[in-house]
C-alpha cells in the first residue's frame, strides 16, 4: 500500500486548510478570466468578498465543461492564443445563466461547480469517522493522505484475518475517500491488506457512495454568498453521523470473508499462456500506460506465481511504486475489480498467447 501521512500530520493539514478555504456562490457575470505569463490562468471575482485566484487544472477542466468549450481546445488556446481564450471564456461567462460555486484554498480557485453541489468537507468527515475507526479492535491507520482532489483514510483491523495459504495472511480493513472539488463521491469501501507484502486491495462492489448533490444555493437577489466553515459543518453534520454508522457494518466478518474467498479462488486460475500477453490484455482492458504495464509484468515475474492470484498481487504491489497517490489507489481498486472477473473473462487473460 502506498505510504501516506500520519494521523497527526493529516489532522494538522486539515486544520490549516479549514482557516484558508472559502466558498463563493455567484452569478458567472461576476467572474473574469485572465491568462498571464506562461499560460497561468486566473479568475478575478469582481466583488469586495472576492479576489484574484489562480486556477488549478481541475478547475480549468470544470470551467471549460460548464461553458461547453472542449478542454483540448481550451488548452490549445491557453498555450497558443491566450487572448482568444480570455475573450471566449469571458464572453460565455457573461451569457451564462444560473449561479456557480467557486471553491478556493490558499489563493487558488480549486473547483468551479454547480450551486447545487453539496459540500461534504474533509475536516467534518474526519471528525465524524476517525473516532469510530479508533474503536475498532487493534485498528492500524495504515495510510492517510490529502491530495489535490481527494482525502483518503485507509485503516486495517488485524484481528479480522484470513489465511490464503500457510504464511500468507490477509487482514480486513476499510478505505474512506472524499472529494471536496467534484472529483468523485464520498465512499466507504472494504479493504483487504496482505501482510506478506503490505499490498492493499479495495473491494469496489461493496462500496457505499454519496453524491455531492443538494439544493441550489443561488438566487436572483443573492448575487454572491460567502460560506464560512461553521455554516458548512452544521449543514453536513447529520449526514456524517450516518457515515459513521456504515463504517462498522463495512468491517464485518461476513463482508470480509466473502471478499477473501473470492480472492482465494483466483489461486485456481492458471496463466497458461504467455504472461507478457496476459499483462497486455490486462493493460488494454483497464487502460494502463506502457510504464504501468511494464511495472505489473515485472512484479508478476518477480513473484513467480503465474496464477490469477499472482497477477492480482502484481497489480497491487506495483501500486507502492506509483508516485501519484490517487493513481496508486486506482491500482488497489483494480485489484478489487480483478477478483470480480468471471471465469470466461479470466480465461481470455490467462490463455493469451
């Protein structure tokens, strides 16, 4: 499993962000787009409560989508014709209808969202679920992280364990993830942790997910609202209490054993074809880059287990080498997708030649 922050480091950063972030709900006509040196883009909010905000890549994508500008064309204008980009964006901002939510942090516009976006914030989520996670028997906070788009809480519960084979122990766990910037739902998912190599596998079909959709916040007589954090916490506290209740159900013996037995069944899948071709089939199906394909193949050969189980472990072990935490987590989720493959789907991968 990819290393992350300590619990103390996570809490410190969440507190820091709490005092820095701010949400603005406003009519698009109150925004002005400006492209500066080296293609840096800024949103200027023309209001005493606004300001000048550098725009992140995700926010650029969201802004382009809301104005119906293809992102590839948006980026071409940004690099080749910045004045044309500003004219396009500012023209369509003036013509746009309805209100938008701009989420800011540390002087950056990190998201441009609908005013129906429900704020389920990381600080409140952590405060709601970490105390309940700490009541789980011998819980280990294995990997915690805050990326530009998501927060991850990955914990392991060692007493709930399953022996795959002599010396190969799988322990139960849970991963809770959330995005404050519209890059995914809040989710609670079972996690399996392989003690032998610290691999993590996320079981996606057992996930609880909550979309960030709520009531519209803008209004004709309310051109701009600045939502302070105290208001946001009060609005979502009831929902986070429900999330706490789900955590214990997710780390249950029944849920864990069902997933562990699915993983164990992959031991019976023999990779009888060319392992290079098997990994190529995997890479094509799940859109892996050439570097990622080579990394998975290297771990498969090094592990010496030419079975479905060996391939699952190659995928999840490779995640520990991936620098980007979001992408590393995607490989842990890929391991969970593999244990759900049907016999015919495994056959196509196992016999590739």
